[in-house]
């Protein structure tokens, strides 16, 4: 077996790259699923991946578990994700075999995260196992992951950019409708209504834009614990005429709707690990305006080139106590786009091109295999930017 991934569950975050690796390795690839995760814990992903020929469910039987352990001892390269993979990772490290650890940032809430049992276990395994002297590298699914590792004296000089990769189908930007030139500019927000997603910010922004006379509509997709609170806020601020609550739609319909919107608002705070909706919105022709605390933002957004960044909201800000600094920054960036449609079109073209040429499953899989080959020869990455470049 050439390459094996060990992760909690095969889902839409992992399956696209997994499909590509299966083909590129001529079926010498395996994805080891470690937990029987119930549907309600899959973050809305209801797709059934059980028919994937490369899937090995270690949780399903003792035989499968033993197969997964043998692969950890014999594969050309392994990628481990999460504390559930730690037992397999320790076994492989005993043999000093080429491996990657893959994760989002560890210190979302600062050094206090080090005292959470899963992170503490991985931290101790690294230092007590003397893994810094072994062929173990880090795939960083967040622009902040490498910095966190360096603070903990882990994976220094061994971090590479990675992420979650959604499909980036061909989109003819020149031929598609330029919705930014219509009388009413359509804005989109799509997420679960959780506080870390800060649904209050786009609604408060809508109030300001309306007061200033901008012609727009804000469509908010999703559901969650704070949906009713968001609707109540829109009513209190008298923006129900410009803020529409669209509910939940299947992913394919959401991707289609993205193509009918000019600007996508991504308002999460630093607790957002990656945020695959960033990839999806950019690939489908939206200009992404995203919080600079989101894990994918610094990787995907060249500020003013492939989108715009605004100041991340404080993690403790709420409906009753919104982060005014973040709100001011968000409004400033959206107003800039509304006032400068020519800049909107340039960023739109650049972001679609970035997804099609670099941040997509095929390129990520190809680059990972190249990186593995380079590391086996004692060489560094050949990539200056994008997936598998130095983080």
C-alpha cells in the first residue's frame, strides 16, 4: 500500500482528495475510518461514502482493526488525523517510517487548549516519543496551525500548507452573468446559526447599508440554535425587507445559488478551523469577504486580489454585545465592493482561477505525492505557494 490516511470519518472534507489519491496511486491508497460517527455529528454531511473501494472501517471489526494496524507498519507513507489515530501513529513511529500528522490549529483558545485531554495526549506523544528526530511532518489545515505548533516546540521546520478541498468545476467567468451590475446586489451568508459563526454581524451590517442607501439583498442560508434570534434581530432593526432567511438547501442547490450572488460573507471567529464554504463560494464566482481569524482565510485570500479580509470578531461577542470593531471592518469592506464594481469583477476572476488551478482536490493529491517523493530523497518541497508549500 503506497499511502494510507487515518481519520475520524470519511466525509466531504476528505472524500474529494481521497478519490483523487485512489486514482493517482493506481488504487494503492486506503482511507481508514476510525469511528462510527452518527449522522447528527457529521456537520450536515448526509452523503453515504460506504461504497468507496478504498475505505477500511477499523471500527467495524477486529479483523479490520488489525488490517489497519498492519498498514501502519508497512505502508510507504501514512497520514494521521486526530487523537483517535494516535495508537496507529505511535506504532508507526516506533518503526521510524515516513508519516504526516494532519490537523487544524491546536490553540484556538490559546494555551488553555493544551490542557484539553486530546491535545495534551498528542503533545506528550510527540515529546516523550522523541518524534522530532523521526520522519514525521505536519499538514496544516489552517493558516494558524504552524504558528501554534512552533509555540509548543512541535513540528518546527516541518509544516506544510494543507486544507479541505472541494470540487472546483469549470466556470466561464466571462460568459456568466455579472450580477454586480444589477440594480440590487445580492449578498449571501451560509452557515449553521452558532455563535462562533456570528450571524449577528451580517444583519447589523444590513442595517448600516440600508441606512446609507445601498441597494442590496442579503440571503442567509442554514439553521441552528440561534436562527430565531437572528430573525428577531432582523425584525428589531427593520431590515426584513432586505434580509431573507432561506433555510436549509441541498449542497448542489447551494452551489448553484452561489453563482447568483455577488458577495459571500464568512463571519466566523477564530474557532472556525478551516471553513470549506470559503472554497465553494470562491469556486462559484462569489467575492469572498471573510474574517481574518478563519483558518482558510490567509491561505485563500490575497487581500484585494482574491477577496477581502475583515477583522475577526471576538469569540465572546454575541447578539447582545456585538463586536463593533469587527462590524466596522466588515461594513468597510462590503461598501468598498459595492462602490467599486470593477474591483469586484477582478477579484471574482482571480478567485475562480485560484480554485481551478491550485486549491482543488486533484492538485492537492498530485502535490502530496510529489512532496512524499521529495521527502523520501531528503529534499524539501518544490512548491512556493499553495498546497504542500512551506507553512
